[in-house]
C-alpha cells in the first residue's frame, strides 16, 4: 500500500490527506465521468482508482498529479481544498442536521454512510461516520489506510477480519488496523447502526 505523499503544510493549514479520495470523486462526478471513464483517460486501473476514491489507499505523487491533470484541475486549487484550518476553538458543535450522506464503496449494497466530523490534529486526522447496514447488506472485503474503531449503536452483526469473525451486539466495539481486509455483515432482518471512527496517523508501539 503506497503512501508516498509527503507530510507538510500549506499557507492555510495542514493538508487533510484523508480527504483526497472524496475530493477526486467529487470532481469526477461534477464532470459527468464514470470510474471507467477516468480509468481510460488516466491509464490507471479502475480498481486502483476505486481504492483511492474510497479512502482505502493514498495515491503516489505521480498518480495523484496524473488524475488532477486529466480532470483539468489546477494543482493549487486541489491542494487549497485539502488544507485544514489550524485554529481550533476548543469545541465543535455537531447538530444531526449537519451530517452529510456520502458513498464510500460504489459496489456496496445496503451500506449508508453519514459523515459526522473530519478533523486534523498534530500528526494525523480523525474522521467519524454513522454507518447504517440494511438487512442483508453486502460488499467485498476491503482495506483502509487508517486505524478503525467500530461501535455498535443498534442491532447485531458479524464482523470479519480476514479469516477471523466476531459476533457483535449493541454496545460492543472493535478497534483494528484498517490495512487488514474487513467487512461488517448484517444477516439479520433488522437494520444495524454503527459509529465508525477512522484514525489517520501512527500509533506508538
């Protein structure tokens, strides 16, 4: 998994690297392009583009600049949108009405995400989402360039980490390295609601 984008700052703040994929997806859709269209004009395999857009991996610098160029985006415009303000007032109020629905895996069925918070801090960043799994929701195993914490708010599910499976009930949680292939499974007749936290950065051993 390549993560060759250098850490650094812009004039406006710290670069929010975890937002690269979502930003690329937004520009692609704004231009009316499908993933296969972007693959054709960039020469980058659609499977790799999907992982980048879904935050499953960070692109190398040449790959990122190829995508930016083929989408006709000025680099300064793109990186300006990645910059995060340094100032933190000490708290952030998050009304439910401000949660934003987004798509994380294009081929997933029954996975509904809402973004609650994306916040940079020294040495890393955190993204918090609500995930609703409809009955019989399904997708392939995936990996993520982050550590993940999953807390069960409602319902019961089975959580798969490569060849291991864990049964989780309301109030249970699991923390893991997102580079391990994983998928939450809802085989019940009721929906499952999860709080998912993505931690971008290094953990001291």
